[in-house]
């Protein structure tokens, strides 16, 4: 069957490739681009180990064909890591809360949790579990994963309220410069 | 532990060294591994449970684009030699495994041919056109039929009785005179391991070098090495098995399976690397099943609820081509059925039966049916005597005063604390408070229940399982490498062993690089599984670290010209006690040891490399108590777990975070096993649950928050550590089952086993007339 | 015999990505049975991957922006077939005008599925346990089917004929689904083994009361139980004109499943489905009435 030309952005880099139509996005990322962080746990759209972001939305990459990604911006787990190489807050929380053991489901969870929290920064405990229910883990019993997501919610809320408190205090003091500096300091805290 | 270095890391919740690479998608699993020139395999499998292969035509498949070869058993027959597992030893009753079907098929999914092509896509295209003619025959699918039928699953064995046990006891009078006798048939259904990563390997036979290299998702690289060496008649040191990161195993990856044999043989014939990555449907269909067994149990108790005797008739459905050995776990069930109780007399009979279904493999706590059956029976006895289930257990549990205690089955119990964990679990779950809450809920038409489960967990370290090895190297530049024969695949060994070494050497765990899973480099090990890591691996790491410590001290004596009694290890240096500046870094000591050997005293061997092997006591016991509360919706049959508590004793813990994680994973498998997971065959032996749409794993919504209590009874082991990795899976099923039974007791519903999905719960209620 | 169902890589196909509906229809007409349209892929791609079905040609509808919209006017909410489920869930118009559709959306699978799945795909796929077909049947939605021969409208009541079967011709593409406003009171409930799973039994209800709180219309749909979503017509008729305060939702639920033919499969037998459907039907009737009466 004829191959098609695919042009997409993957982890910020422009990619051009010739792909057979039946090649899944997951296999394209893994086999052609050697981005093997995205894992295959079922290849029929249930386990979530293959989760990636397409134009910011979390999807199951085993249920999309690579050729469908023409013009799209794809982020895999590898693309979440900043240039500094540091763990994101989601990744650091997974580590702190022992949210992984064998690590096979982990990239799918990290990408899903990252997208979930970007869309819905404030979730109850039950909503956290519902939001995570599209990813399967067999090692952890989900304990550390749920705790990790909850701790990111708390930290981000604390950072943004700190940011608001600083900016608010500066405005009350009546100095734009101080307000900006306060916001910058709070942003520094939030980013750490 | 040495008195001079404080336990800074052992006992602490140290974050894992494995995590950064796994969190950033830079782990290296078998599907990530590229061997240049590798071909890809797919299997043609039987669509029927039993039948004769009347024709097998692979010619069209061989002509498909990109197909390099299609092999059948005919191609493998002359090169596949008899082999067996080193870990289990040669079992004369076990069926030697053939990689592919040989003239007949014995379960739906039985591999018939292997197609090797340029890609998995093309291999599957080829597999589709392999022409198999099967004369389907009536299969044997259940235990009863297997025992009665003239149909024999494995004709070369000649009987469907894979194994049996006859261990009667003189108990007629006890049962006749007992105040209470209860009998129940407890059923456990078929459910399976489901690691998130299936099986997989790349096998590469290089005839020019006479070497076979296998990269594999394995739990036991040395086991795979010796098994495959025997299979091909190669000397073991010409075979190398390498494992990278492995996505879970739970026993499925402990022993070499038939497909893996076929892949190795295919590589041998092609002299090309051949890769096979099992897909999920294959893993569910043919990756190894577990758990399907039942027992008719009679228990006799006196007027005060004290257990007098038990009779257990245990039967198992082990499928076809079952492993390890015959696949029977009757011996383990027999040995541990008495559990942590005073049970004076027990008679035990067992029959393990072959059927035309996928064969058993080891799955986390393979013998756990002893706890499942016994703990359900304890509640049956409780209901018969009118005693509260907690009270009944209190009356019978082994206390400190009873120990050491030899059970009716000859197991010696010591260094365990079942009574303490029972009390701690009851306290954590607020037992009395729950009973009040339960009563109030019942008055309001809601059905809450509580289940207890008390057990001991054997850590088998007899014979080949009793020793692990560790090599410690400090490189000429001062970096530390720990090289072990383990095969950690989620057990956090990279971290826990580094904690042990770090404490001994006075350095940080992050400074230790861990290497495992490469048989060319690592010392021989029996694989990771069976709850023994903290016993044998920790022992080896501890011994090696002690030897390195001594070596560093002696080199430091030479370099610093100070007596060892005035030196200490801390901060990654050896220095004068109380004066960190007056010392030498490991790098400096390594320099002296490696780069200036002639200057060393005659009695110091140059270099900084030590090795050690642990020897474990033949067995160790951990124990725990699980307590679980549930609400049952009597309209839909849904069970919601409200709280889940585990009070566990695994001796001293290297890393409590790791211990709790292991418990949690096991509990999730028990919860899933009872409420969701069910491997189902239809009446013709066709599997109905071969995708994740139908085989239901628990998600974050089905597994509750788990609360932990810890009791510490040190083991007779280095550091006092005991193993515990299987315990969560052992204790959880009966805790959940007992809770459901307790919730529905007022309706007269009898729960006698699993599965307990919503339809089964409603059926139990309906059977009691409780509509 | 072949090794069907044990494979996970799709069989080869030609891929087409038309940018207009007319292009897509022309391709479908050209290739007939050998072609299949690809919407969200959340149902179709697993089927292709497991090689349970195969097609020589896949016509991807995701490049046709004209099929993605939610448009509200004159008491009708029009939803383009390729509108993503997540977008429907976020749509203010849907929430205000067809809240049952918004509620149903939250129950579809998981958010990763909803980020790709479409309403047209779900309705065309016609899984008897799916939420959107159930809502369509419950609310008497209208479904537009286009082909090179023109466009026709089918009522949801006539559209679903069996498991994964509809009255759509092989060369037709579902282009739009239309709902009236149903704002007074509605509810959906389902029994699934796990959050996000297909329903073993489900019920959806929308109710309109007149000024005296008598039932003007009660719509009650059942799904997951049989070969297609069904309306409990007899129970609906019995409730018509009855004062809301006089209705016993439990009785309505029981009436809804009286004589209902249900399916048995590995997850549940027919008896279970019927029983639970009756229970859920009672629940959604109660909640819909409650909402209609008290807001």
C-alpha cells in the first residue's frame, strides 16, 4: 500500500517521514522516531500506557494512525522534560510518593496526569481517581499515583495563592514595581 | 550492621534511584531494544481447544513479502533437546515442553507455527495465510470431567491427574465428638497475572562465535541461560542473557515458556536475531494462567470455638503444558492451610488435573488458596458458633507464648506475630466502631460488611533459592558499582541494595551504580520473585559491603598511616574519627589500590573489588492481617470497598515505602481477582476474555486507599529483614470475600467463593430468597 | 483456519483524507464495501488492529471542518457528526439546551477517549451499550445521512436495528444529529463494571411537566440490555398525564422492563440486566421528575 508523507511537530521538532497508512502513531513514535518512552500495553485502547498529547489533548496513540497527525503538534513523555533535564512537578511528585515500580505504565500516567491537571487544576479525591481511571497499573495499586496527583494539586494551588498574595500585597502598598517583583518571586517559587 | 556506621538509609523511605529514567520515558524495556538486522516473529495459534493437525501448509506464508521463514515443530524437532528448570530441578512427573504443537493442539492459543519477517506487521500478514487444518475434538475443560473422562490431555503422560496428595489423619473420633462441624466447598476461579508488559525477547545465535545472546523480559536471567543452553546443547558459558528494565512479571516471566523456546530455536536456524514481543491478546490467551482450584473443607471446633481438626480435599485445574513442574500447588496449600492458628490435626488430599485450557504458570503467591479457603472457613465456623469472627480468631491464633510451634503439617513457626497484627488491624479499622456503624446501616436498609484475613507468608529459600551474590567494585576514579544476580522488575532492588551498601560504606545511595540481569557479568542468582529479595539479596549486599568496608580501611591505613581503629567511614571518605578533613576520598584510596600496586603492603591485594554470597536460613516467615470494609448495593450487586487496612510484619524494613508499595500492588490484584478479573472459557474451550475490554483489571476507582500498620519481628537473617512481596496478594482475596459475606449475612446469602462480580452477588442474594 | 483475533497490527489499507464532505461521499461511492469511514477511531481502530474487520480503503473524516459544530437555533440544537465528545461535554449550548447529552458525555470512557471520539462515530457504530445512541433514542433525535444520492433524515427510533447495525447504507455518512430542547428534567444512570466501561444496563430519562405538574411527556430509554437502545413506550404512555407527585418511579422502572428481552454475555446474564435496568430506570425517572419539579 502506498506510503504517505507526514509532516508534524514532535516534542517541538519538525518531523517529516514517509509512513504506511496502517502504522499507528504509537509505532511511528517508537519505531521511526525511536521515542520509546511511549509504551504498548494492549494496543486496543484500554490500558493508557501509550498516552501522548496531540495539540495539547491526551489521546491513546495506539488508536490513531500516524498519517492522521499531519500538521499536528505531538508531545510524548520525553517532551515533557525541560532543557534543564529536571523532573517536572508531576514527575517529581510521582517519585516522592512512590507512584511507580516497574515503570511500564508510568509514561502514560505522567502524560495523562499532566494533561488532566492542565485542564482541571482543582479535583476532589474522587475526581482524581476518575481522571486516572483510563490508565492501568499493575504494580502500585494506584496508591502513590493518586497521592502524587493530589500533591501536585496542592502545591500548585499554594504557589498560585502565594503569587496572588504577593501581588495583592504589593498592589496594596501601591507600587507597580513591587507588585511585579512579588509576582516574579512567587513565579520563581511556583516553578521550583 | 557495623556499629560504626549509623543506619542512615536502611529503614528510611528513600526515593528510588530507578525513577528518573522511568519517569522521563528513558527506561529500556525489551520492546525498546534494537539489535541490528533483527527479524520479527508472530505465532499461528490453534483456534480450538483440542484437535489433531491434519494438514499444515506454510508455503503461501513463506512467499509473503518480507517473510524470512516459517517454522513448525518439524523444523525444531532435531535441534530441540530435553531441558529443564534449574530453579525447580528436574521433575520426573512434569511434561517436558515442546515449543510448538506436535501433531495435535491442546488448548485454544496453542502455538502451531512461528512466522519470522521484516516487521511484526508483515509477520502477522504471513501468519494469516498459514493454512492449518484441524480436526477439532471434544475437549476436557473442568476438573470433574478431567478425572472421569477417557480423553487424555497429554497422551504421553497417559492420565489427566497431574499430581496428587494423600495425607489422611486419624480424625474420625474428633469429628464425631466435636461440638461444631462445618463443611463448605470453597471455589476460586481462574484469574491471571497480567503484567503491564507482556513477554518478549530478542534471541541472537551467532554461529561464527558459537554464542547465543538473549535480551529478554525475564525475572530470572540465569534460569533462562541454563534452560536455553541445555535446549541447544550449548555450554552455558556460551549463552548470555541480558535483561533491561522489565515491566512486571508476577511469576509469568520466571520460567522459560514455549514461545520463548521457539524464538530461540528460530534464531538458531536462521543465524539471525529474532525478536518476539507478546501482544496483550496472546498474554491473556497463552501467557500462563493461575488460581483455578477449589476445596471441600470440613472443620471441627469445640464448644469454645477452638479448632480441633480440618479435612481438606483440594482440586486444581492446571490446564495444559502447565509450569512450574506439573503446575500443582497442592504441596504449598497443604503445608500452610493451618495458617497462624493452633490446628492440631489436618487431613489433606489433592488432585491436580490437566485440561484443554491454557496451562498454569507461577502467579504471585501461587499457593495462596490455603489462605483464601482457610480464612473463609474461619468465618463459616464463626457463624456456626455464633462467635464474632475477630473473637474466633483471637481464640485460635498463635500467640508469642505458643512459639516456636510446629504445625500439623510439620511447618515450624517462629519469629512471627499474627496475634499482634490481628489486634493492630482490628484497631486500625476501628472494629467495634464499625460493628456499630454496620448495625445502624442495616437498620436503614444498607448492607455494610467487614472481612478479616490472617496469614503467614513463607519465604522459600531452600536449596537453589537460598543464595544470592553481590560484587562490589570501586573503580579507579572512586565510583562505586554494585553488581548483583537479582532480576528486579519493580521490586526497587536498585534502591534498597544501595541503601544497605551506603550505610555500610558511609556514602550516599545516589553514588552507587547498580548492575543486574546480565549473565556475562553478574553472579548467579535464582531470579527475583517468591518474596525472598530482602532475605538473600540484602544478605549478599550486606556481606559484600562489609568486605569492601574492611578493604577500604586497610588501604586507608596504608595511605593515611593511621590505625583502622582510629578511622571511620562517612561522607564518601575514610577519615580520622572526629576529623573529616584528615582523611582520603574513595578516589584517593582507589588510586592507591589500582594505580600504585607495588607500593601496597604485601598482604593487600591491589584493586578494590570484593564479592560475597549470602546463605539464607532454609525458610523464613512473614505474616500480616488484612481488614476490609465494604458496602454492597443489593439492587445492582456492586461492591464498594470503604476502607482497607493491612497490619504487616516483615521484620526490619529496608525501605518502608517499598514495602507498602508491594503490599498495595498485591492487594489490588486480590481486589481485582475477587471483584473484576475472570478468565472465562465457553463450553467448547474458546476463551472469551482475551482483551482488556473483557478481562477487567481494577483501576484507580476500584482500589481504595490502603492504610498500613507495621509490626517488627526480625528474621534470623542479615539485618533481620524478611521478604513480603507476595503477601498483599495472599491476604486480600479472603478479606474482600469475607466482607461481602458479612454484609449479606442478614439476607441469608451464602458466599462460598469467587468470582464475586455484581451478577454473582445478586444471584447469591436471590438464592437466599432475599429479593 | 486462520489466526484471526490474535493479531494486533491492522491489515494494510489505502488512506484517504478528503477535506470536504462531497469528496468523502465520492470516495465512499467509488469504493463501496471496500471502504470504511474513520471518525474518532476509538471503536474502529481496535477492530482493525485485532483484524476483526478489514477494509481496503479508510476514508478519514477528521480533515472536514464543516462537520464539526454545535449550532443552536429555534429550539433545535444541531451537532455536526465529527464534533469531538470532549467539545460536546464543554459546550455551553449543549449544557443549557440538551443537558442529558452533556451528562451522558461524562460517562463515555475516559477523557483520553473523549478527546478523539466523535458523536457521529459513536452513533454510527451503534454499540447497544453506548451512551450517545441511548440519548438519541430517548430524545427522538434526528439523524442526517448523506450520500452522492443526496441527504435524508432518519429518526433515531428507526436508526438502530441491532448490535452495531443501523439503517445507514454502506455509502452513507452521518453528517448531523439534531436534538430538541429538553431542559426541564433529565437524568442518566448506568451500571458498568468499572468507571468508564460500557454499561451492563443503563437508563436515560427526560421529562416535561405542564403548569400543573402533570406529565406532558416522559421519555425513558434503556440501553446496554438488548441489541439496541429501546424506549419503554408502555411505561411512558402509562405515565402521560399523571401528576408528578402521584408517580411511583420504582413502579415506572419495573413497568419499563416488564417483558424486556435482554442479552447474556460474559459480563452479565439477561436476568441481571433486566433487573438492574428496572432499578436504574426507576432512579432516572425519580431524578428527572425531581429536577423538573424543583429545578
